[in-house]
C-alpha cells in the first residue's frame, strides 16, 4: 500500500516571487532584445505583444510567461485556501454561510481563468498570421479577471484583518500596498479604455493615443506583478506547502 511521506517543505513566500520576477524578467529581456534587433521602437512606442513576435525573444517570451502563469494559478489556489482556513478559524463551529459559491472561491476562479487566458494570448503570437482577435480577446479577459480577483482578495483580507488583527493573514502595511495597487489598476484601466475616447474628442492625436495605451499596458502588467509580490510579505516565514512522495509500505504499516 502506498502512503504519502513528507519529502520536504516549500516556502510559500517564494512562489509569488518566482511568478513576478520570472514574468517581469521575461518581459524586460524580450523588450531589450526586440529593441536591439530593431524589431520594435523604444518605449512607449511599442506594446508588450510586439516585443514577443520575432525570434529570439518570442521563444523566451513563451517559456517565461507560460511558466509564470502556472505559478500564478498555484498562488490563486493557495490564497483561496488560506483565506478559507482563516475564516474557519475565526468562525469556530459556526461556519459562515455562502450562496452558490463563496466570494473567495469566485475570485480564485477568476484569477485562474485570467492566467489561462494569458497563456493562450501569449501562445498565439506569431511573426506573421497572428490571430489578433483571439489574442486581444484573451488578453482583455486576462486583465479583467486578474483585476477582479485581486480586488476581491484585498476586500476579503481587509475583512479578516478587521475581524481579528492578531491572527490576520496580513499586516496593515501589506493591506495598504494591496489597496494602493488596486487603485492604480483602476486608474490604468480607465486610461487605457479612455484613450480612444480622448482621441475621438480631439484631445489626443493618433500617435499620443497609441503611446498612452502602450504605457498603460506596461503599467498594468507591472501593477499586477507587484500585487503578487505583496503575497510574499504575507507568507514570509509562516507559510509552507508540504511536498509528499508516495512510498510503498512505510513506518505506519507492516
């Protein structure tokens, strides 16, 4: 009979660092290569997508972004379980009631969907023949779902801190950073969406409109990755995921 035996423990604080640093490092590396190779113009005259269209940066982009997206998915699942566990501790024998799905679980689903959409959006970028409608739709879903998930997680963490600050998952400084980053997300999204409106009213010319949208895309990605890094503050020194390996027989069985 195979039983699980602990092989070690993985510090959860390292997970959001891996996700954010890998994604950020990948994007910066691809940008530098794309500019040096003459594939794109310098910021803000290029968006992230065009920094991943041509070799060799396209190969680096796929590997780095897809891998970091998987790390983000794991992070969403873990923060969901972490919040649910803290709620159970606070409630004792009287668990709080939910509708069809809890708000935290809904945020987890949104985050996972967003990360999967990022994988798809990144995987379809080609030097020629990129399915732009597919790429853009999945990129929009990524930004929308990720922003919604992060706002809900912040809201739930604020509630838990208010219930019992002594056992809270986060510190007041970590919460303040999360709220600030959520606010920046809203501003960046509004400016990205509003760029075309400003153009239609003659406030921005076509070049300035493109530059503004490019800049907001870069800022949104940076904002999302910085939010993920705040989880490393929450999990530092107190969060571990046990690593198990199946062993036939074992000390608990004859």
